[in-house]
C-alpha cells in the first residue's frame, strides 16, 4: 500500500482534522512515519504550486485549500468573507488561548466584565470548547481552544503563539493587550477569518 496516496485520500475524504494516532492505526505504521509523510506531501504541494495544503494541528492533520485561492473560492461559492473578530471576543479568545483550561469566571475576572455571551458565541463558532469541569461546588465548565482556532491563526500548535510576558506585575493587563494585538496582527490574508460576534454586549461586573 502506498502510504502517501492513502494518507492523501483519507484527509481529502475526511473534510476535517484527523488524529495522527488514528491514521497510524488504520495505516499500520508509526505516528512518526505518518507525520513525516504528511510533511513531505505538504512540501510537494507547496513546491508544485498546488491548490491544496496539508496542515498539522498539534497531533492532528487536515487537508485544506491554499490560502492564496481563498478569493476565488469565495467568489465561486458566492460566500462573503466574514469580518474580523470584535475586540471583546478577541480579548476573551486570547485569555482562553494563553491560560487554558479556564472557567468563564476566570475570564470575567481578567476582563472585568461579564463574558458569558462572548464565551458562548466563541464556543458556538467552534473556536473554543468545553474540555472538562472544575472540581469545586457548582462544577463550572473549563474551556480550551480548538483546531479551528489553530487554523484561524495559521499555526500548528499553541507553542507558536506570541510569547506572553510575566503577568505578575502591575502592568499585566497592558502586557496581555500587547499579546492580543500580536495575535490579531499575526493573521495573514487568505487564512480563515474570525467571525465577528454581534448581538449582546458584554456587561461590567458588579
């Protein structure tokens, strides 16, 4: 069996990210071989100017269209490019990304406002997800970022996020804001856009 061809066929048919461990089991080869094959396939796509790309998202792989063809795809499918993420939503997403897993109460405390609407909207759009419950009274949900977040930011793993300075000092909020700005500026044209979260506004904490 041609591992490269098999991997290409599976990722094409899947339409979403697939765990390397699952691919290893199905193709009866080591995960290292799967990841190496995926990188070789991705490099051949780039070298040959193909319209597809192979993304590594932590320990998962996904096939997607090349970002430079996004305008043509949008025009062909008559889809409007969604607007940029709103500032409140970007703040919330950055807090989850850097401090995950976190509860909504933690996000509220950092931002100083009730973030229930924004957290729910980010989860609805697949940028964050519930990953467990905190073992305290009420068992609040814990949130983490998703593969959609990684694809949106154009990174393979959380280790590629801009470094966050020490938050223990009095200027912690300013440091977090700088990190948020770096995240926002890091999104390159053609990558999946973050959808603006309209509707209810976050309200100040009492």
